[in-house]
C-alpha cells in the first residue's frame, strides 16, 4: 500500500510540474542549463563534428562560428577530398582542396554552391545553437508544456512551430524534468504521416562555456531506422 501511495504521489507531482511550468519558463530553464553564462550570442570558436553513417566512410567537418561578426567557415574532409565554405556575412567563398578555381564538373560532383553552403551554415548554427535558437524570431512555442514518455523515460516536452518564412516542420524538444537538459528532439514534415526523424542526444561537450550535446544519433520516426551519429569534438 505504501508503494502505491508513493507511486501515486510521483505521478501527481510530475503532472503538476508540467501544468505549473509555462513553455517560456521551460525554455528559460533549459537555456540556463546549456548556456548558463549567456555565451551563445558571443560565440567565436572552432569545433569538429565526426559523422558516422552505415555503409559509408566517416566525414569530418571543421566548423568555425563567429556569431557577433556573422562569420562562418565549414571545412569538410571525406575520402581524401577537402572542400570548404567561408561566409563573411553574405559574402561566400568556396574552395576545393584549397583552391577557389573549381571546374564546373567538380562543382556538380561535390554539389559546391553558395546556396548549399548557406543551408549548411543554417543547419549547424541551428542545431548547435539549441535550445537558445528557440528564442529567435519566427519560433512559435506551444501554449502548454507536454509530458511524454520516450524510450522508457518521462520528459517535459516543448512543441515548436515556425512562421512560414522560417520553416514548415513541427518540432518537439524533450527535456529532463529534473535538470532541464535537452536529451531528444524530433521533427515532422507531416505529423499525420509519422514522417521525419528523431535525434537522441547523449553526453555534453563544453564549447566556450556552452554545454552542447556530445553525440547525436539520428533515426526515422516511421520505423526507427538508424541513419547515423554525429560526434562533437573540441578543435
């Protein structure tokens, strides 16, 4: 009987916690965990991301983010080939094996365009800037904090939509109910079709005072198919 009462109290406590905390409060607490000294807006650092995928060779990305100056450099090394995108605000420079004189064939082979470079800049800035990036204009926080059990663990969950010019996907961010660490995120293009992916986050790597996820393992929502893992490393 005693354990039934304790279990009931635990369930009520978790339910009340989700009801008593607002979406903005949850986001603020998560940011306090990941960026306690408000370093994201001042970030100027270099780090590496090693991507491992099934049936493919490893890909190493060396990333420099200078948020105050709006500068970004991505250097990718894979299969003895190196290419890079360098942005100074909107100015874009592409290099292949260190050279800016790139043939049209190589542009097509390695998909070297400033549009793709811009996409990669947005990708890395968004994912490694989470959860702080959820305060950017265009993010629409769900009105209520959700409670969900994912892979056997209970989470406080924040649903986020975006204004049309920012993005059309629906995202869910899963936070530990005690520490407010971000441990999972998930997105759908069309939630009724259960498409999109979920990403499991493990470990932390400190980059200029920011606690970023050490590893990110990607899976399809529809069938749990494993897609690959990103491993964050200090430069």
